[in-house]
C-alpha cells in the first residue's frame, strides 16, 4: 500500500512538473470569432473562355501584391512599448470619543426578622475617559517600461473575407546553436495597406497577435523549475 501511495505521489509530481504553470502567459492564435463566422469572398467568378485572347490568369499590368488564398505577404514587425506611470496615495483618519460622568440611582430593600429595610443611593457617578485614535497611510510608486521588437516574417492569406479584407497567419522557426526561436503572427489586413513591394507594417494589422518564444538550454536555465512554480502556487506570498 505504501509503495502504491509513493508511486502515485511521484506520478502526480511528475505530471505537475510537465504541465504549464497556471500563471505562465500564453497567447492563442485562434482567429477571432467574426473571422470564423464571416463567409469567404467568391474569387472564382471568372469563367474560362477557350480560344479567347484573355484568360483568367494574372493580368499583364497587375501588381504582385497578395490577394488570393495561399498568397504570401511579408510583414515588417516594428513594435515598441513605452510606458510611464506614477501613483501616490495618502490617508489620514482621526477619531475622538469624548468621556463624561454617568449618574445612576440605586434603590431596593429587604425583610429581616419581619422588618423591612430600604436602601436608596442617589448620585453614583462613573467617569468614562475620552479616547483618541489616529491612523496614517502614505504610499507611492513609479513604473517605467521601454521595449522594442523588430523582425520580418512572411505570412499566408488564410481567408479572404466577404468585405475584401484578408486574414493572414505566419510562423517562422529558427534553430541556432541549440536554441529554437519561434515567431508567430496572425491578424486581419486591408488590401490597400499592402505596399507595392508586397510588404505591410504590423501597425496596420487588426486584431494582431504576435508571439515570440524560445526553446533550449538558455530558456531552461533562466526560468523557474517545476518545484519552484509548484511552491509559489501553493504559497503565493
């Protein structure tokens, strides 16, 4: 029985160690709901004309910008986050309870040996002292953040929406010196925002999702191990 318990505990710890920490940030590359619900644009409305001088192929004078499903477009990612915030709070609270004299009258009686004895006392005073309390709190904080991420990635048109916009998705994996780098991007772009050289800046992508992650020894050595994550989840303070 003890052996089974030990094996169960070890298996549970191993499962927790392999699982993602609940506080690890993640990003889902699933298309937005409106992209999934919006019908695709019918792009196959050009009929074939056998023997005609004009075909349904690419126009002689058309540009080379992506416009059909599975066409590719180069995305220039230039994301910069600059943030500065400052907050302060001050709290003062004071309470005063005044004391005073409390007067009371006590009366009563008793029968002893068939005789009645009465007791009366007036003017018993109880003096309550005054009480004062003061509470003060003061705190302040400042935060500054400056991050910049630049790269290029080629994405593919996954869906041409009914309004003519494109839903694109792209991924790139690099393996350099034992380290694996993964870049993913998705979002909705307008055809007119694509430059003549078939590139688009990431700032023109609606509902943009950009993910950059690494795998390898450096990542393993620079993040908390599974036991530290488990302990911080159990004892958050």
